[in-house]
């Protein structure tokens, strides 16, 4: 596919996504909202910048992150020492989450809403470490071939138990963090890497073994943030004595 044709496809894809929303807004503008012209100019500028950002982002994803992640996964899958995939997965999982813009926004909002009780840096490192651990587990699944259900079912059972033990301030944060951690960095890079590993290994099915990474990444912050809530609850209990 040529660069021009690829870019045109992405532009059409973004327009198909945004135009119904713009049309919906125009109807409400004429019937109910009736924003002044100055406000409309700002809104239209914002929508235009959003469209441009989506086009640039998707172009980068299709032409950079997805192929690079797949190639890295293919290389890792053909290494002689397969266990090296686990520390590499830990490192890449940490960096991908640490660089995730949505994670940083969430951490900032948590510190602001808790008036500094839950520090932004603490949440950022907790989320990054949690995803790194579960990417390592996902790599171990690819190396040793144990079933996905052996990870996901006990993981969510543990999350349910932690809901009863954790400080209540951390429970809703934990589940929101699970959704935020599965942002564009994780989906485009880590998932494609897992598919690349599964595709390059003999006896592995890319569909069966390559997918499931994002489910594990979504589960990781839920468990680790509530574990942090258990710790904070314990420390708070001691301080109150």
C-alpha cells in the first residue's frame, strides 16, 4: 500500500467516525444549544484539531507501532533462550505504561481529587509496575504454553476478594485504572508484540495464544491498586491507634 493511499484510507476512517457526531451537534445547536459565534469557532477549531490528531495517531499506529511491535515479537519468539522474553516483556510493559498519556492524566486527577492523599507519582509507578508484571506473566504463558484461563480466572477471583479488604477510596480508582492502562500504547505495541511472538513460535496459534494480553493488562492495575489500598488501610489503621 502506498503512503498516499494509506493516508487517504485513514482520513476517510476518521471522517466516518466524527461526521455523525458533528451532525448530531449541529442539530442540537439549532434546536437547543444556540451557542454564540465565538463559541462555535472554538468548537469547530477543537473538532478540527481532534480530527487531525486522530489522523496522525492512526497513521503512526498502522505504519509504525503495529509493524514494529510485530517484528520485535517475531524476533523474541525465535530467540534460543526463550526465558529472556519475560524480562524483556517486563521492561517494555513498564515503559509502555509509563509513557501512556491517559495514565498520567488519571494519576494527576487522582492526586487532585484526593487533595494530595494519593500521590500522582505513587500511582504512576504502581500502574507501570503492575502492567510490567502481567506482561511478564503473558510472556511466560507464551513460553510455557499454559492456558489463559489459568491466569484470568484466579486473577479476577483475587480482585473480588481484594474489594472486601481494600480501602474503599481505592476500589473505584482500581477499576478505572484498568481501563486507562489499556490505552493506545498498550494496545498498539504490546498486543502486536504478543501476536508476533505467537506467530513465530512453532506449535503456537496467533489467535489462541497471541491474544489475551490486553485482558491481562486491564486486570493488572485492578489487583495492584487494590493491594495498595490494602496497604494504605493497614497503615492508616496503625496510625489511628
